[in-house]
C-alpha cells in the first residue's frame, strides 16, 4: 500500500490541482492520502471536505499553525502507527510544485533495495521551472553546503521534500529517535534535511530519481523563511559534529548494526536505552 503524506498550510489555490492529479495517478492502486492541515485560515479545510468522497483521504487538523517540522512529525507518526512494514510512504508538497507521476519511479527504486528515494533537480534529466536566478543560486549553494557537512551517499538534492520511504525504516527510526526524529521543529523548513540526516545515522540506503520542480505552477505565496531555514542548517551541522555527545557520537555503531540486523539495532538503540544526558539530543528548537 502507498501512503501519501501531504502537509498543507493555506493552500486553497493550489491544493485542488494537486489532489486531482493524485486521484488520477492512483487509479488502480491501493493508497491512502494523509493531509495535515496546519492551522490554515483560508478555505483549505473546505476543499479537503469536498475531496473526502473523491479519494481515500485522512485529514489531521492543527487548530493553529505549528510549522512544517511538527506537521511532518505528526504525519510520519500517524502513518507509521497504521501502516504495515512493507508499505511505502511518499511525502509530497501541497502547492502543486511536485508532479505525482514521479511517485512510481521512486517506488521502483525502493524495490531495488533502497530505503529512501529522493527526487533530485540535480540528477541528469532533472531541473526546475519558474525559479528565478537568485533563488536557484541560493538553493544550489545550500545543497553544496549540506553535501559537504553531512555527506549522505546517494543524495545530491537535500532540500527537496518529495521523497519515498520504506515504512519499516520510519517505524524503526521512531522507535530509536522518538520525538527527536524531527528535533528542530521550529526552524523553518529544516525538517526536510533533518529526516535525511537521521536516516543516514540509522543506516539507510539512499538513491535519487531525476525530476523537474514545477515552481511555475505554484499560484499561492511561498511559506519558507529562508534566513530561519539557513540558520537551522548551520545549527544542525553543529549538533551533528559536536564532539561532546553530538548525533554522530551518540549513535556510533548504529548504522553498521542496522544494515546487518535491523531488529537487533532497534533493540540496542531504542529510545531510553541510551544515556541521553548532556547530549545534542537534549536540545530542541
């Protein structure tokens, strides 16, 4: 079964188009769409109510806007607690910049033995439309920075949230990291990067498929505050490399053991089994 996670905040303009595309693409497939309505103040809730009878849809509503980090965390937890281990989870934007047709090429990659498959603007055949030169430069520079700092094998596009995951690795990651799977919930769109970093620590295998970001199709305004997100990237780099209890040191040995025996790794590193005193996992934003 394919679970589609879609965060939404004031997406009344773009949401109907992306939901229609998902409905058309998923004909003949077993699927469920989970939309997290993050305190929208426009007609997003009314649109979701109208789509209830058109596609397999669950809606989680935040009474106030909590940001992308908490929205993604709630969505991952909701799906992980209901899905089977051999299901797939695909995270897609609600602003019509991600074409659902790429979903199947990502799942094909998962079936080749990978745990996480990213869409990438930077793979041959990928690209972006509707992005001005300044924004493109900032995006490329940020991805170079993330590649140097975190070095996730198989990943070139760190800032695109359009990804497919094996549900089993999300379930295992939640068992190990708990609420800190997405620890930096208050720093803009930082969660898009953090989930990759945490799954690298877990020992996941990554791959990418090329895709074209359709920013030209987005009619609503951008929700991203670039300065806050960039601050989050720098702070995450410090937490990852911090010599006294940083993420790398705290979970040393996890990746190797998880690739050998996931169940044993989860049991050994399960939340509460490690000494979290004076470590980077005590810090939250």
